[in-house]
């Protein structure tokens, strides 16, 4: 049998020491701030990774924004060109109709007079 003074097979159990935080601390539940140095390097790495990701997303957004502006500009120019072609076509057909009417008066009226005189 084991004696009272012999250690247990698992070894003596120690409770981890906790740092005491004063009750008048300005930050409630500030115990999460007490991290080991290894976890601080994890935090630094995560912050760095987030900054790198943010920078990449900003560059991607700027590139896509430039592409979007170019597409919008091309669509606007096509719409303006379409309107100009439409106006030019309408003007052309109005002028053509006007010339056709003048031509009818110049050709058909004298021909009518010639036929009426005969």
C-alpha cells in the first residue's frame, strides 16, 4: 500500500497561478489581456495577415472599379452614338422626302402642262 507521504502516480497536481486584477480596473474582464508571449506572436501574425488581405482587396476593388468605369463609359458612348445616328437618319429622310417633293413638282408639273396643251 502507498503511504500518505508518497506522491500519486500522476504526480503532484498544481493549480495554475492566476494574476490578480484589481477590482478598480478600467477594463471589465481584462483577464483576456494576460496572454503568453506565443499567443502574442499569433495575434501579430493574424493582424499582419488581415492587413495584407485588406491591401489585396483594396487593389482588387480599384482594378474592378476601373473596369466598371470603362464599361459604363463605353455604354454611354454607344447610346450617344445611337441617338446621333437616329437623328442623322431622320434628318436624312426628311431632306430626301423634301427633295422628292421638289423633284415631283419640277418634273410632273411641266409634263402635265405639255400633255394638257396637246
